[in-house]
C-alpha cells in the first residue's frame, strides 16, 4: 500500500497559502489602483470645472467692457448720421466724432483679450464691428451717408452691434440660437415696432 509522502501535504499547504497571499495582494493592488484612478479622474474633473468657471467669469468681465463701447460707437455714429442728413455735420469740435474714435480705439485695445478667451465666432464679429466703425467714420468725414447703411437701410454698425450682443448672450448661456433667430420680428416679419424703427432696432442692449 502506497502512502502519500509527508512533504506533499507541506507543499500543498504552502502552495495554497502562497496562492491565497498572491490573490489577496493582487486584489488589494487592483482596488488601490482603481481608487487612485477614480481620484485622478475626480481631480481632473474638478480642475476642468474650475478652469471653465474662470474662463466664464473672464468672458463676463470682458463683455461687460466690450458692449458699452459698442453701444457708444453706435450711438455716436447714429447722431452723426442724423446731423449729416440735416446738413449740420462737422468733425471739428464734434463730441460724437471724438466719442466714436475713442470707442473704436478702446475696442482695439481689448481685441487681443477677446481673441484669447472668446469663441472664434464672437471674436470675428467684434473685429468686424471695429472695422465697420472705422469705415463709417471715414464715410462720415467724406459725407457719404449712403455708405453708413446696408441694402435694407439699416445702420451697418448697429446691425453688427446687435449681432455681437446676440452671440455673446448665447456664449455666456443666457440664450440659444433659436431664442434670437427672430427675436424682434412681428407678425409681418418686420424687425422692431412703430416706436422703434428697423434702422435703430439692432442697437439695443443684449
């Protein structure tokens, strides 16, 4: 009759213990790894949220500077256009002329920041507003009232200022493209009201 060598039991016991130990170590390692990965993901998510909030706050501060300047530019050009229509326009000593030049210059100073922190769509529209402001000022100096308005008779800078405001509201989360698609159209499809004609409607604040 054969008997199992005594060391078989020792080896089996040792092997079982070793496998149990390895399984325990491996389980602990996997648990710690998963916990570490989860913590890394949570930290990255928190960092992304903080970065997005900082960017959002910076955009709000920037647009709070941009929009009053855009409004001042439109107001000044509207006033000068009215004076031009009535034959009373002059650049010398004209506060609106200085106001328009100052607004464009201030927008130019902000544009580098606009490029850095705003979307391409908003940045491009602000740049177009600045360029149109300069073109309008040149047109006023040369008494070319027809170059101030588009084919619909609306003041070009006012239309652009309105579009800048619309895009900013969408970007900062206070509106959607659908909200502003036909924002001020009445039943006849005309922008504005009887008290607020189409030519001046785009200059309202966002």
